[in-house]
C-alpha cells in the first residue's frame, strides 16, 4: 500500500507554491484518497490546493486533475483522486494559492499538509459489489 505526503506535515506557507513530485509507478492501483489537513491559520484568508499530473515529472498539465474546495478554516478534508482514465500520468504534485483580506498583516499564513494513500483493490471491488446489489 502506498502512503506519502504531497505536502509534508507541518508545512507553513505565506505565498503560492508547489510540493515535491511524487512518482506513482509503485502504486498498486490508480485510485487514491487525498487528505488536506489544515492545522493552523489566521483569520480572513483562503487556501486553494490543486493536484497536477505529469507523464515525466518535468512538464505538468496546465489544469489540475483534482482540486480541494477553497478553504478558510482549520479542518481535514478528504478527496478521491481517480487516475484510471489517465494512464499517462506517472507523477503528481500539489500546488497551492493563498490570499488574505481585511485588517492587519496582508501576508497570509497556513500550516497544512496533503497526504496521499492508494485505495486497495479489495475495497474498490467490495464497494462496486455493494453498488451493483442496490
């Protein structure tokens, strides 16, 4: 089972940026559970996190293959990343944008991480069986 961080734990950001590229070639399948966990922030700011794909880890798709909803608070948010229709994608990475408004400092600050886990094939088969039975 593959488990890795697209954004390392306790990452603090004040500007837009990218996480490291993650090679998915060791993954058992092509469906992944992503978890965005925001541990700390200041008021009146937003965080946008998208997941981008690449065939070679150098040239990245211009549009994200998945994106979390815009966030304003500390929370954990799950998101499924299904790459079964995109076999050319061998690498993924997170890209984030931050913004701040209102009074006080104009510099945003978020402490967060993004974790990736592959979804085991047994779980997918079991879920598909439940859907067919309904």
